[in-house]
């Protein structure tokens, strides 16, 4: 039995196998990059929310009613300015 013709077939099969492995690696790299980007975005959102919570805690603990009144006064002033510009 002559195994000579099987050598090119095995080489082609190995080449296809390496090609499939390379493609899967590229797909995994893309998935990993997306996950990293999403994690960075979620980290930024978390930090922003933590800042907002700190501000709210400060409002509640530092004479919250006075601070809330000052914030409302600023909002009212901004609303009035916006109306006068129109």
C-alpha cells in the first residue's frame, strides 16, 4: 500500500486546521477587546455614580435642607435666565 498520496492530503488538512485555529483566535481577540471596552465604560459610569452619591450624601449630612434650597434657587435662576434669552 502506497501512502504517498496521503501526504498532500494531510498537509492540506493541517493547513486548514491552522487556518481555523487562527480565525478562532482573531474572533476571541475581538471578543476580549469588546469586553475590555465595555468594562472601561462601566468603570467610568460607576465612578460617575459614586461621585453623585458622594454629593448626595454631603447634601443630606451637611444641613441638607439649606443646601437643597440653594440648589433650587440656582435652578430657578438658570430657568429665569433661559427664559429671558428666548
